[in-house]
C-alpha cells in the first residue's frame, strides 16, 4: 500500500505538515518498505487561491491508497474523494510515526473536511 503524507521536509523523519494544500512537500510512502517519493508542492506555497485543489490533483496523479494530513479543506477533500482517495486528518508527529500509526489503525477515515477553505 502507498500513502501520501503532507510533510514539512523531504524524508520520513520530517514533521507532518498540518496544512494539506500548502504543505511544502508530499511524501508518497510504501507502507511496508518505507520507500519514499518526494513530490514538491512549490507552486502552491504562495498561491492566493486554489492551493488545495491543485495539491489534491497533484497527489491524486500518484494514485495513493490514502492521504494523511493534519487538516484538509472542503475543495481539496472533494477533489481527493472524487479521485477515490480516502483522507485521514488529525495526523501529527513525523511522517514515519504517522505511517506507523496509520498501519495500526489509529486514524479513522475522515467523513469530510476538518477546516474551512483558505485556512492557514
């Protein structure tokens, strides 16, 4: 299984970034081997609007089995859901810890966004 995690850095020991749409990176992690692919989110860091939708579209192209993040707004959530990607919010710690906790079933799948749009 592979999961996408919003991250403040480029490796699995980086902190999870709580902001999905404006996270500096997304790490696509194989949950068994912890192999990691880094997806920069540079184009959305200063975007005045649409960051969540663009980030969700970029992540969806990698076909993850789930997204782990701290917070996800309504447009990003809707875009991920339309792509068939479940979202898990309330995630914190390092990317490695987040994936381990996900594997243990610590995070319930989110039924909807957990912040309003344009949250930062």
